[in-house]
C-alpha cells in the first residue's frame, strides 16, 4: 500500500518528487499509444476481413456460368462476413479509444503537483466507480471485437464450404 506524501520521510519525499513526473509522463505516453493503436488495429482487422469476404464475394463473378447459383448459395455468407468484419473493427476501435480515456484518467497532474495524491486512494475513493466502469466497458468491447471477428471468419468459411459442396 502506498503512503501519502504527508506520511513520508524526507528521503521518500525526494524519491517521490523525482519519480512522480516520470510516472505521469509514462501514463501520457500510454494514452498516446492507445490512441494510435486504436486506429491501427481497427484498420488492420477491418481491412483483412473486408478483403477476404469482399474478395470471395467478387471472386464468384469469375466462376462463369455457375456464378448465379454460387451467389445464391454463398452470397449471404460473404455479405454477412463483410458486415461482421465492420462490427469487429468498430469494437476494436471503440476498445482502444476507451483505453486512451482510461490512460487519460490515470494521468492525473495531481500526482506530480498535489502533496497527498495517491492512486490507490483514488481507485478506492471518489473515482472508484469510474475505474470499474472503464474495466467493464473495456472487457465488453474486447469481447465484442473478438466475437464479431470470429463470426466474420466463420461466415467466410461457411461461404467457402457452401461453394465447395455445390461444386462436388
């Protein structure tokens, strides 16, 4: 358990004075990383799943005389996969955006300037509800991104299997 600065001896206060700005800067960098990661991960996941499902849907056109029947059999799989990929990317972006907000909440300037700032007390005190809400939302959006991503991949596989069975 961390001490409040009023309970520290002079040596501990000096160490705190030297380390608090570093911890504050790290939290700001964590926020910046989360904000940058939000776009990067969402873009990568979304583009991968969209290319796979969209490519499969467009690739059916090259199947010649069977294209109409193949579209009828597998088209909804690939369209569903496109939609699910979009939802997965949206949830990834939303999750990383919340990571940035959480880092922003942790990067409290009082940790550098306030004489009695204590993260443990802040987590257990007036901001404890904020921390719990962040953790629940992060968990839900991460789960949503994973579920929609897996469903998009399963839609791609379902479409591929339906085409394979048709061509047998």
